[in-house]
């Protein structure tokens, strides 16, 4: 492994070996550590490094062609029609992220606060709110797809039954409601996660601190903004970051509910679908293109890594150590 | 809400608290109804005929009417998908827990050159979205000739599960007292024997947490089978579900029965072990 003249490597070995032999553990540690390390190296680290390399080549199907420098990046960012596809998908991801910040994390905080008070039935409510989280996204997506069916879906049937027939509409079939329908389904699926992370954060707040603030003020609002919210900041850092990474990796739910093209008319297209479609092709968009796909993957990857780091650093600064 | 709530609370303490708790209770009950209603409707619909679903989607069905399930049993590959999911998930979990404990034990119990670097290496895998490396992974599986083979899934799941497992287990193993270990060493027990008979029985709680954290995403995964597996008889449950849903588009009773069957195993286990599930699945986010 070590390169250089034989003398230096021999010296390194002489320094290293006695230590191992003395304890008799060197071989044992190697036996323990090498197999797991090999798995991570081969199936995580190597593919991710390769993904960067792939983006700089021209690909014909599964065959790697010439080195093309930054051309793939240039194509997906500046050449039509890729430029508008990239932009459209990115915009939708941004909308999804902010909408879920409110619907998933915001609601999660409110629910956590309600659960924290240990009102009657809190245990049951806690189990119920987390139940959808354990379901496969595929099940959730199909379930909502059936519920939102324009004619036979339970949503439209209920609206008609309540005399609100004019509100019944093809939720997944029109551009202005499709993405929001997906967002609501996603929020239903995952709201339990931030709820219980926030709840765990609240349960760690020392009760003396709460008693102290109760002496000062009766106001619930002051208590939440001045004590609870700052003290659950570590939980907030984590759920915000995870939501960000999740929102920009969003794939399964739109894939099932809206299809690989992000129909109708690209209104539900997100980077995950667009990347997959570009890399592996589909019935309507034709052939696969690993070069452009890899360029997209690298761009998404860098974007996620940068923003996630900024979010984490900015929010960490806000955290208070107890 | 802010100003109003504060003056209200100041003026009448107990009544204010009651009103506030009442509001919170209403929120909780409403939320629980919203969380459970889709699942209840799904299960109810599984026992109805398609016309019954369209006419009375909320009606309580005749639970003895299992024609939809019988149809799934006799006409589809559903059982095959279910067994495939058990096989892939089970094998991956055995590998994850074995390899993860090995690495964590080495890092957590011994001091050696590069230990912290190796831990960093594992932790790097914790945050990387592996979906974005799907193209090189696809090529790698092709080069290993395990495309359209469940080994491709098992290997990827094992690699993905190791970072969290090593992270959780290392932290736990470090907290174990060293007296027992030292005593055994004095008595001349080998390192392997110390690990197997003395330390491993103590790390079971951490293994449960790490196991649950990984088993749910692996059982539910759809993305990797979508790319790696084409052969219908090799498909896992979420992937098989897409085939199945495509075949029975108009027979809603069968569709809901299929969804119910797919959801049933994990819902039952979750209800039995909800505490461990919640602890396990949020353990990455709760310190």
C-alpha cells in the first residue's frame, strides 16, 4: 500500500509490527475491520467517486466514450430543452421543500408540543402519528392515488356527498393541484418523524427550567418562543437537514403517483425523476444517457452537500448547550 | 394567538390551562383520525367488491368476504414477492449486524493506528445520498454479473446499513465497563472468546436499535430493485406491488387487498413493538 523506497517501507513495518505482535491483536483487529470496510468501500465510496468521474465522459449506452470535460454539465444547465427541464424540476423541489417545512416539520412541532403535555391518550396518539412512517412509500403513494381518483376516489365521493360537488376535481390530473396533492400525501406519510424527534427534544428539557419560567409568566406563547423552541434547537437542526436532503432526493412518491414524466405537463417533475429519466431513459423520452445523468447527479449532490452544510452550521450556532 | 393567549392565561389560570389543554387534545384527536382513516379505509375496502367501494367507501364491510384475498393468493405472484422480501431483508440484516458489530467492536474496544480515521470513513457513508450514485452502482453490479440477482440488493443494503450500525454500536460498546474483559484476559481467554462470550451478550440492546433503524428502510425500499431487478420472480414486495397494481387497475377490491396485505406485516410488528420502532427509527436524529 505504501509507496516509496523499500528501506522506508521496511522501517515502517519494523516500527508497526512489534506493536502488533506484542499485543497479539493486530491480526484479530484486521479480521474484524476489513470485511465491513470492504463493503462500504466497494458499494458506497467507490460508486460515489465514480459518479463524479462518469460525468466528464461521453457515454453511448453502457459504453464509456471520449473525455468531454465539462460539456455534460454545460448541456444540462444551459442547452435547451435540458435547461428548462432542469430549472422546472429544481423549482418544484424548492416548492416541495418549503411546503413540507410547514406541513411536515411545522405541524410536527405543534403535535410534539401537544403530546409532550401527556394528556389522556397521549400514548395512543403517539403510536398513531408514527404508524404511516413505517409504511412503504409505495403503499402510501398507491393509496393516495386511489383516494384521489377523479370519479371513484374517496376524496371526490366525500366532497359530492357533502354537497361540495363543485370542489371535486381531478387532483392528480391538472397542473395546479397535482404537486400539492403529492406534498399532502408526503406530509401524511412522514409527519410522525419530526413529531417524535421534537418530542424527544422537549422531554429532555429539565423540569426545573420549566418551573422557573412558570414563575415568571403564565403565557404559553412566551414559554414556547423563549424556552421550548430554543432548547429543541438540536432536534430542529436534524429534522430540517434531513427534510432538505429528503426533499431534493424525492423520487418514489412522485414516481408512483405522477409517473416518470412528472405529469401532467411536468408540473410534478422533480430532480429525482428527471435524473432517473435522463440516466435510464423511459418509454417517451427515449434512450438512456449516463453522461448527462451523471452530470445531473453530481450537480444535485454538490447542491445538497453545500446547502445541508450551511443549514447545519447556521442552525448549530443557534443551539444552546444545557 | 400570542397577546390574546397571554392575557387570557394571566386572568384565569386553571380555566386557561383547561382551555389550552382542550385545544391541544382536539388537535391530537383530529390528527389521529387523519392518520388512521386512510389505513382503516384501505383495510375495509379490501373486504368489499369494487361496486361496494364506489357506493359506500366508508361502510363497514362483511369481514368474512375474502374473495379479493383468494384472488391474490391464486392468481398473482404475491407470495413470491413476500418471500423474496423476507429473504433479501433477512440476509441483509444478518450481514449488517454481524459486520457492523465486528467493526464497532474493533473501533470501540481496541486502540490502534487509524481507528479514528476508519470511524470517519464509516461515518462519511452516513450522510451521502447513495441514490445519486445509482449509475456507477448499476455498472458495478453488471461487472460483478449480479444484475437481476438479489445479491445486488443484499450487498447495497448491507453497505448502506453499516454506517448507522457502526455509529450506534461503537458509541454503545465504548460505554461498556472493561473490568469483565480484563478479568477474562487475566484468565487467559482469547480475544475472540472475550468478544463472543463476554461482550456480545451485553450489546444486544444496541443491536435491536440498530436493527430496527435498518430493517424498515430495507423492507420498504423500492429504488434499488427498480434499477437492479427485472425478473418478476425475483422482485421484492414494494416492486412487485407496482406490477400487481398495473395488472388489476380496474378491480379496486383486489387493489386494496394487495395494499392491505403488503402493509400488514410491518403494521402488526409495529403495533407489537412500537416503543422499539420509535426509538430505533428516530435514533439517528435523537442524541
